[in-house]
C-alpha cells in the first residue's frame, strides 16, 4: 500500500491539505453529532460564527402602563457549569431591562428571572431559561405573563475553547427563543396594560401651512 501511494504521488503531485485545517476538522466534527436531550426539544447545530449578544433594545419595546420596573435576577436554583462565556441569568435580566419599558405615571412591574441553567453531563449540554413579569399594586399581583425556552445538544466535546463556543451559541439561541415566547405571552396576558408602541404622526389641519392645501377645480 505504501509503495502504491508513493508511486501515485510521484506521478501526479497535488497540493497538500494545510495541517491546521485538518486539526480544525478533527475538533469540530464531534460538534456536528447533534441530538435532542430529554425535554430540550429538537436538534440544534451550533454556529461558531454567532456574534456575542449586545443587548435586546433593538427588538420591539413592550411599553407597560406602569411607572417603574424592578428586576430580580438571582434565581434560587440557578446552576451554571463552566465554561460559560454568557451567564444565562444576566442575559435574561438584560432582556427584561431592554424590552419592558415603564411608560405610565403610576404603579410598578416586576421582572423575575425564575430559572437560568446551563448544565453539562458528559458531552451533552442543556440550557433552561424561564422568566416572569408581573404588574403589581403595592405587593398585590394584578396580572402576569411568563415564558420558557429550552435548548440542548449532544456531542459538545473538544477542548475548552470549543466547549465555550458551544455554550455561547446555545445560550444565544435559547435567548432568541425566549424573546419570541416572552413577547407572545406579554401581548396575550398583559394586553390591558400594554401601551401603543408606535406613535401616530399628527395630522395637520387642511389649509394650515403644514397641511393639505385646498384648491378649487376649474369649472366646466
């Protein structure tokens, strides 16, 4: 076999594959063996190029008819197994601050990070996020909405850098899911407390300097 290989190489030499590329493929291959964890719903292929989250203020603001917002971001049962470049509880709390906008003159709302876990078991990783927003009258809850997101993969082996990249991607994707579900639940359960998010442009009166100018049509 060795002689045949040497002969072929001598007859038709071709470009050799870069050694660094071969090493990258060996590391990345286990990450493509994806499967659903129990309760984590579906298969997910991590995207190594996913940018770090910079916040959620670019999404549609959810303006509540309250004067203030309190954020509680210390869930009692939180578990985060390293490496974890993105802290799940911090990301969920950031979502609450960025998206819930107190826009009223009285009352308050409370945003609670209920669960924010990133759990490793062998080469499996699971993320569970759960959040709740409440409209309060003093300490009495008048209305609330809650949302949950789960993501999980199997095959997240490799070195520390590869495992950190998978964790970052998984938390980012779970936050995308949570944002969508959270808005759906807020609009469904807190619709009586939501204010218009897109202001209507004022219409100038007819014949005013900035309004529609009236013109008489020619007769006949």
